[in-house]
């Protein structure tokens, strides 16, 4: 009999420990009143290891995809949790142990699974064309039944998706319904090829286009404006020789430049890529929005001066500490031949996990929400395997310049906020934020509903889970 025991490391103990529970809780406890207009599903993804890893120093990023859904109907709420049944998960369940090795490293797998899809589908979800897809940028999407959360299987858009990878951050144009996505390392190993996927409002993949980046790097997120797609190529580099040697899949190499690829959305745009260089090597973490103003292209996103050093090493400065992200607006003049851009800090406060009113994506927006901490409201929480947990949700009003915060309370950590409009035609920002909040001292989780334009007022409603669900990444709201 195989002995199963999780390592005693920060990734696998305490509040970060795997939960592994698939189940249903009906009629969740509600404090306050759920707004009557809120009827739908909040669904988010997380990385929850089903089995102890082959290597004790495994990353939390390598966990199996676990979906958490809170269904809200007529003021009541229920919780459903289900694993995404990837090929990896099914094979490991049959074996009763882990078979796949280090993060994205096939050379560390058990020989019995050589060449088999090792995707975990653990990063985000998207609802488009009537389909719910669980996403991880190292693999193809996994189709999920919205009502049962049962896994239907790997999804290739009716055979039209030929590449092996698909971003966890596709963008949907609210004006046309088109979804623009992309893949990097599309043949399964590190290279410079980037493929863009154009998917109609009906969910059909209509065309793909390819271009080459200057070097093989992580391209975690992108930006979409009315006429352009922008990709930030930053020095979170993948060296395939190092991967074969068993080292980390990515490393930060600040001898490489950061550069932005601007690709026209019109057919053939990948053949007309323009490059704009950053004066210093920086990393884009996640994005707010992109919009055009005459010849100017504005890119709004969180930027850090280092890579994700909590997960991947700095190859030139061992022991370097990860620096916090700040929101920046990069402005590119498409009529200029300088090959650079200007950078302006949007507000003077750290943050991550950005959110806007997605009905206004690709156009200039006023309201920006994000996860953060504010020591004037409460102390920082101890570092975990993902770095310092948030203690607050922030709101920046670009119209007034004001910052507003929701403080989650002692030993409490909110996650990415998701905006839900009050009605389809409500003004920008008029609606609610929905966010998971970890009650760490209680080893339990809540779903909190906030007035999006009045965070300081506190929760409109708190939906209490009787147990903990695993810390997650990205979620969505699907109205009923």
C-alpha cells in the first residue's frame, strides 16, 4: 500500500493546505440581504492538490483545478465544489498517487505517463458562446457543465484549435461579443511562437494568426482595445535546457528587455506587429483595460519591478525579494517612430487582481477595483506560499482621484473582486463586487457582496460557508 502524506511545507500546511473536498451545501447562511437583482452563478477556479506531490518543494501553482460555485437565486445561496477531471487527475486517481512531476516539466514525470496531457485547468474560467471553460495557460480549455460542474472534456472548438495551449486570460469585446485569446509555447515546449485565436460571439473559432516574440517568456495576460491586441513580453524566461535539467520552469532574467507587441485586430494583423520597448525590465502581472484616443493606445495594468520571485528564482540575483505591483498606464503613440512609450502611475497604492466594469472594456473607464492591503485599516497578514495575502479590496475613481477600501477584518483575506452590474443598462460602476474572503483564524470561507461604489460601507451581504475552500485565482459572474 502506498503511504500518502503531504509535505510539511508552507504550500501544504495551515490555511494553504489542500482541501480536496467535492460536495454541495444548500441554503447557506446569509448575514444581511442579498440584493434581489443578483441571480446567477459566481464561479472561480483554484489549485487544490489531489495527491501529495512527487517533489516536496512543489509550487501551489501545480495543484489540480478545483471549481467553486455559489449559485444565488431569489435571495438564497448554495455552494458546489468539483474537481476538473483532467487526464492528469483521472490517471492519478486510478493509480492512487501523483504521477506528474514539477510545474510544467514533463522530464520529471513518472515514465508511465510520458507524452500524456499534463494540464491542470486550475487558473480561471470563462463563459462564452454558451460554454463554460476551465483554463490553464499550459493546456487547452476544459469544457464544464455549468449546472453540475461535471467535466465534459478537453475542448478544441470543434476541431479548429490545433495548438496545445490557450491563455487563462482571454478578452471579450463587449461591443461585438468576439473573444480574443492566444497561446504561447503552443507545441508544448519553450519557443518564441505566439498564436492568436479569434472566436466569434457564437463560440466558433474563426481564424488564428501567429507571430514570434524576441525570446521565450511567460505571457500571462494581454490587453484588448477596439482595434489592437497588446502583449507584454517580459523577462520571466523559460530556458528549455534548464527545464530538462530539473530546474524551475521560469526564471527572472533582468538582462533581457521588456517590450510590448501591438498587433492589429484586423485580419493579417500578426504580419504587422509593432514593438515598443520599456526603458527598464519590468513584469506585467494582470491587466485592467486598453483603449484608444486618436493615435494614442493606452494600456492599464499592474506592473512590478521584479518577476514572481515567490514562485520562480532570479537567475542573476539569488535571494532577491519580490517587489509589489503598482497600477500603471502605458501610453503608446502609434504615429511615433521612437519605439517607446510613456508610463504614468495610476494611483499611489499597491495592488493586484484588477477588475473593471467589463461592459466598458476596450473604451476609457473610470472605475478600477483591486485586491490590496492598507496598514491604516489593519495589519498585514503573514506571508504564505503566494506572498502576502490581501487584507482589503480597493477602488480607484479616476474621475475624482479618490481611493476607497473595504477592510475584511482581522485574520481575513479577500481575493480577486468580480464586478456585477446592477442591471444590463446601469451606469458604469453601478452594481456590486463579489469576492471570496478567507477567515483564517476560523479556517473557513465567506462570499462577500459589496456596493461597488461604496466599499467603506462594508458588506451588503455575507454568505457564510461552513467550511474552507481552497484559496483561488480568478472567477466570473454568470447571470441567470
